[in-house]
């Protein structure tokens, strides 16, 4: 399989979207999927899908479609997300608990291996199988448990100080659920999740 050095942002975003649909299809027991079906679920047109996937070798058979399993592993390889990746979660509140006990990350090979909170009442509590720890343990946890992503499920006012600690501990990817605008060095990527902003984006394409 030939693989370009770096994907364009557009291709990477579409591949991630295909992966999301394929992972769900796999969970529902689907073995093959056509570019037309992928198109219906992702709203990317099927010609574009075939073009995106053909660039990386032949996964599909004419008339049969793509094998879901092999397409999932191929896209994960292309996105370099094959294997398991460890996450540290900050905030054992409503959102943090929901994230820790759901499959949204696990389905894509991410495991929540550590949960941090600054509320003394929560430290030592179990959320699923993980014990809530004090923030002072962060640096050691990143080192010992090979943590590559920090997920912030804390109030906006606490997010920057935690981002600073993550950067200091060497974590390069921050997934920010709060509304805080985070300042990080250029080598660190922040992804901010905002359902309302995603909806505005969808609305823009609906209205134009
Ligand atoms: N983007 C989304 O989809 C989405 C959805 C829901 C909530 N949110 C955001 O997620 C965040 C959490 O929401 P919630 O409803 O779970 O709040 P919550 O109050 O239930 O939980 C927040 C937790 O963070 C902890 N915390 C606060 N400061 C901390 C610090 N400095 N270090 C470690 N832990 C700290 C608190 O002790 C608490 O356990 C908020 O910023 C909220 O706006 C985003």
C-alpha cells in the first residue's frame, strides 16, 4: 500500500468520518458496504469516496462493495491510529463520568486509563474500573501509562491550567470539551468539541 507523507486536512477529515460510520456498521454486524451506502451516511458523494479510497490501494470489489473489517483496519493504518492509545480524563463530573462509562472512545482504540479531579471527595472514588486521582500524579501517570491524549471535561475556568500541566507532562493532543480558548505551543493540537458550533456549520451548508 502506498501512503503519502501527510494527508490533506480535507482527506483526513473525510477518512475519519468514514471510519466513524464503518465502526458503527461493524458493530451492527454489517460485513460489506458500498460507496453509495457510505455516501448516504456521511453525506460525502460516492465519487469522492471512491477517489479517497482508491488512492490507498484496492479495498473494494465492483458490485460487492468494501469489506467493512478490512476497510476499518486500512483507514486506521492510513490515519496512523491502528493499535491502542491511552487517554487521561480530567473532571469526574457529569460529562467525565459519561465519557468514562461509554464506548465512544473505546470503539476507536482509545482507553481511559486515568481520571483526575481536584475535588477531595472524588479522589479515590471509582469511575467504572478507574480510580479518580489527584492532579499531582499527572506527570508520573503520563510516563508510566503512555498517555497520549488529555480530555478536558472540566469547567472553562479550569481548562487552561490543566492544558499547561498536560503540555508540561509532554502530552501533544488535547481534546477540550469546555468552551475555554486554550493557549498551547504549536506542537500541541487542541480539538474543541462544541455540538452547537458543529450545528452552525451544518446549518451553513443547509442554507447555502
Ligand atoms: N462539548 C460538549 O459536548 C459538552 C457537553 C457537556 C458539558 N460540556 C462542558 O464540559 C465541562 C464539564 O461539564 P460537567 O457537566 O461534567 O460539569 P461538572 O461540574 O459535573 O464536572 C466538572 C468536574 O471537574 C472537576 N474540576 C474542576 N476544576 C478542576 C481542576 N482544576 N482539576 C481537576 N478537576 C477539576 C470538578 O470537581 C468536577 O468533578 C464544562 O466545561 C461543560 O461546559 C461540554
